[in-house]
C-alpha cells in the first residue's frame, strides 16, 4: 500500500466516491488530491485533499478536506496514511499549520489535531465552516495541527503495511494515453508510417 498524487484520469473516480460518501467537493481540482493504492492489485483504497486558500487580504491558509476510504479498506490505516501524506505536503509547501473542518474530530485527534475556537480560525475558514455546516457536515468543528506535531500511531502504520482488500480487485495503475491528455480514440500520430 502506498499514497501518491492523483492522476488526471482519476477525476471521475474521485468525484463519484466524493459524492457517494457525501464529502465536500467545493472548488474540486483532482491535482489537489492524493490516492492510496494497493501495490499488489492496483486497486484504489482511499483519497484526500489539501485545499490552499489564497485570500487577498491575508496569508495563504492550508485546509485538509475530503478524506475518504472505501468501505472494504476501512480499519487498515489507509485514512491515516492519506492524512500523513497531506500534512507532509503542507509542510513541503511551507505551511506551519494545517486546518480542517470536520465532524470526525476524534479520529484526527489521534494524530495530534486539536480543537480550536471558531474565532481563532482564519477568516476564510470561518466562512467555510458556516458553509460546511449548512451543506455536507452539520457537525463540523475546527481543528488544527502544526505540521511538526503530526504523530502516526504505530498500530496504524502496521495495519497499513498489511492492508489488503477483502474482495477481488482489478489492476488499474499503469500509465495510459489519458494520463498525458491524449484521447486514444481520436488521436493521430505524427510518425505513423501506415504499416501494420
């Protein structure tokens, strides 16, 4: 099992699962997502997103959002590793703090996320919290973590190493023409010699 950046061809898959799980798809961009992949089968197991807000009148803000794990992969550390990868990404981008607005605060607390007063949120996230409560997550509360404060519980790291899907899967992680923006049904090839 490993976590990697989402590919363009996974946009429909992501949107389908975000909708099925009732997650937030506001300002969707597939390039903001990571996907957990089973190494043996190539099956996608989970996903998550870092959304960077760029308000005109304040510093950029990093929000962790839309974390989802397919039902057959739950309880195997997949979500934990998606969260870990996203927090690492935020640190790589220069953020010291990662915020999230969720009703799943107990799950994230095990990694070091702590609850904030709403008044301590950056203004752009105060607006998001209101929208999220009125939309997909009425129980959402603000949480934050310093990127250096993330801790992975050992049991989740081990579960992730041993993760496997309970049902059969089909491989699907090889590069395809679609990964490079090519429609194989209509593409013409510059150096096609016509020989078959």
